[in-house]
C-alpha cells in the first residue's frame, strides 16, 4: 500500500474515507471478491467488508475477535488465541469452519476442502489486509459449502509506491510477543512484497510443572507481479507462503469443580500435549482486461499442510475426574495416560477461471474450478505413566498406523453462471452452480503399514444449485434486498449414507445509508432437508468415530441480523458508534440419537448456537490519539442435548480496549487490553471438560510505516 498516515488510523476516517483508502489498493494484482465497504453495500444479499483500517483499530491477532462485530457470524472460542477458530453462519454450527467456505485471496484455503474441511489450519489473522464475508444468495459463486456463506481472507497487497513497508512489534502479558514487517513496491510495471509475521505466548493456563501452555507461530509471504501488453491489459502474479506452528495445547478441559476453584488450571496428564504444523502455499494468478470492459482471470494453486497433534486421548469426563483425583492425592503406582499422535497430511490443488462480460444492462459471469484434495491419516498411541511427582514417563511406544491408517481423496468439478441485470432502480441477480464430486477412501484398518489390501470405498455425486436475488432502491438512502438460494454441503467420504446436506435459504432486508451513517437489517431463514454433523474430538465425539459424518435430518433456522454505524462530530474529536446484533432461533425437526450431541428430540435447539449476540463499539478519536472500546455479548447456549449440557455455556459480556498515540505521522504507540474487566467464562465444553476463555491480557506495541 501507499505510505500510511497514522493520524488517519481512526474509526472516523475509516468511515469517511473508506472508498478513497480502498482505491489505493494495488491494481497490479486482484485478490478480493468485494474490495470495499461501498461494494459490499451493493451486493444483492448480505455482505460485510472489514478493511485494513478497521483491523488495525484493535490490532487483533485472533479472528474470533475480528468477526465479533459481524452480524450472522458465530465463533466458538477454543484456545483463547484464535489459532483454530470454530466459525459458523446463520445457524450452521461452528465446528472447525466445516459448514462454511473459507478462502484466502479467492482460493479455497482449508487443507482438504472436500474430504476434510474441518482440518486444523487457519491463516494468521494479524497479517491480513481485509476480511470479506458473504452470506445468502450472492455466495453461489463460492462453493462448495453455500448454506451459511463465505469468508475470504485478503493477504498483503503489493504497495503501489516505489518502496513502502512497516515494522510492528508488541509485548504483553503471559509472555505475548509479536514481530511483524513487510516491504515492497511497484516500479516499471513490476512489483513485489515480502512479509514476515512471528508471534507467540507462554500461555494463560497453568501446569503443575510450570511448563508453557502457549504457542509459537511464524508466517512468511512473498508476492511477485507484473503488467504487460497493450494498455497493461495482462497481469501475472506469483504468491508463495509458508507457516509453521508449535502450540502446547490440549483437549483436556476441567471438571466443573476444578473450574470453579482454579479456572486456568491444566491437569498434569496434559503436560506433553503439543501441536506441530507446517503449511506451504503456491498460487499463480493471470488476469486479462479486455477493451470492452470484459475480464478473464485464472488461478492455479497448491496447498500442502501437515500436522501432528500429540495429545492426551482419554479426556472424557470420567478421565478428567481421574486426573484431578490423582493430582489431589498422587500414589506410588501412578496412573496410565494414553497420548495419541494425530498425525495427518493434506494436499489441495486445482485451477479456477472466471470470465466477466458486461453486456448492455447485464453483468454476466461464467466460472469454473477443477479441484483435487486428499487427506492421509497415520496415527498411533503412546502410553505414559503419570508418576507420584506428577512427571510422565513413556512406558509403551505405539506403532505408527495402528490407531488410524487411511487415506481419503476427492476430485471435484464446479461450474457456475451468474447475471446481474439492472432495470432502473431494480437490480436482479440470478445464478446457477453445478458441483460434481468423486470421492475415494482406502482404509488399512489400523495396520502398521500399507503392504496389505485396503478396504476401498468410492462415491460420486452431483448437485445443481440455483440462486436468485434482488435489490431495489426505494429512495436516495434506502435499498430493499431479497434473495433465495439452494444451500449445499457435500457428503464426506465417511458419511455412511453418502447424503448431501441440502437446504433452502431465504433473506429479506433493508439497507440505509446517508453520508457516514449506515444501517442494515436482514431477516433470514434456512430450512435444512438434511443437516450434517461431523464427528471431531473438538466436539467431544467418541475417539473411535473421529472423522465420521452423520445425517441429522431436517433443521429449521430463523433469525435477524442488524448492524449500524454513525459518528458524531465534536469540536476537537469524533465519537464513532458501531452496533451489531444477531437473533437466531434453531430447531431440530425430528427425533434421533446422535454420537455428537446425544439424544435429539423434535424442537431441540442446536448446541453452540446462541440465541442472542451483540456488540457495541465506541470511543473518542482525535488527530493525535484515539481510545476505542468494544463490548461483546453472547447469550447462553447448549453444550450438548442431555440434561447436563443444556445451557451449560453461560452468557458472557467481554470488554476490549484499544488506545493509540501518533508520535509522528508515521510512528505510533498503541496499547490493547483484551477482556479489560477480567471476565472468567466458559468458552466451550468439548469432551465433557471446560475450556476457559482468555483472561485480561495487556499488550503494548510500536509501529513504524515508511
């Protein structure tokens, strides 16, 4: 980006100068699907755009907090740092983002989007330049999962200046540290940017041996681009990315009694738990701008991801009670702890193209994607003895492959056509998406190698997904919007009946904008013919069934989304006010027994889908400084559908604070406090145990732009 003026980093300027700031994004590359708040306001459906200036207001490194002000989006916390978020939209459920489409720069970013969408990777939030969210009828172009919506993460763009960059560092409580920098520029139709982001923490949970419970993560990005041909009509870009992570995290939560006594305690049985990951990404983009305004683009991509979460495997409530009792009164004979190496490798590759053709009052778009992904599981269990001094000794080393030895792969073809037809004040949109998917699984049934015959299962399926939407301008400030679409989520290879998730989704809303003041209210409804439930350790599912997918039948979700923004001008400062609210009512429409949620009865509410959530953001912005506060509220929700799980996640209200002072036009000091009031709350109850939310955490940083 062009050289930043730190005095512009305020909510007021974000609102007043959004269009101008976004216009400065480099034109040498194309990485967005919306591109601006102004563009989001014209989409025939619900859409949100979180700009770089908004991301920098609180300097969040946690996507959970970034999305807290987006109506219709739910995030279930897990580790407190947002390393493995659980995001859902409009009642889809939140587990591991497996019900939404997550992209980076317009490319599917889940390690295996078709066969294992719930894999444990998410791009580093602190390095993002923007976040785009599309829900409803406009998401038809961005499958394969279209019921809830799409999150597109926009990476660093190449600066338009000859040379520009940033150095940003911060230190905070619980050993938090961050070092971020990028440098790049564009000259003579050639451009490049290199970015590095490293952050970590010692962790806010406490082990008896004093070991760390935090993480270290490093993320590297490089882009090289050029323009050529008559009128610079051709654009070519190469993007390379790398990330690795080591996090001392666990699935072992706390019993209720231990949470009440010491909410940030961790059992000694989890002291060896550690996640190691590595991600490599390659992306080549080509774009051709035709003289008549038409545009053709194509992208080839490859993402490779490996991870091994080495963690205590026996973390059901009975096991947690046993670990707690042993720590209270350790004995000489010790206690056995099984630790599983959840060792998995993923690969996702493909090529996608899009052709946009303006034709009179029509904007036609044709697109397609040829995609392949695969997952390879090769896991084992080691047995440790938790001794009287609470140290752990390996007593039995497992044999790789004996706890899971299987592969799954998918070949998918997606095609779509979309049209926007402008008739005076009315804009009609219609789209049709086609998905054709072939999957194959090979299971060596926990053999230690792959020399023998595997159990092979193949499946094929195809789906046609229509979508219609409209906007109608009532007057200079009011726009009516409506849309209907068929939602879809492909059956996983481990779905025994191979039934796709299908739904009928509708929305009706009203937008208002006058100057810097804007507001939007949207009514939404999703009727599932068959909702999927994915068995994961993070939902407390039986470890023997991890990876399986179940069919929940009919589910009805109705809700309301509301958002507004306005700023009040004082003589020497501005007061911005940003408000969002989501109401969600969800009901299962049949009776069945679930390995994930327990026994389900007609009329039961969906677990981990709060009925109410709201956020209020306000503060004071002056030329040299700003102070902003964000108040977030989430109502109580179910953890499961048995008596012990009903409303077992209490409501919570969390206050975050950010203060910034501009030393010079290009130097800034900032202070952030997450959970200012030090609210103690339950983030989730996976595996029957309690995982707490992050306590009050202060960090101080310095940033230099050049």
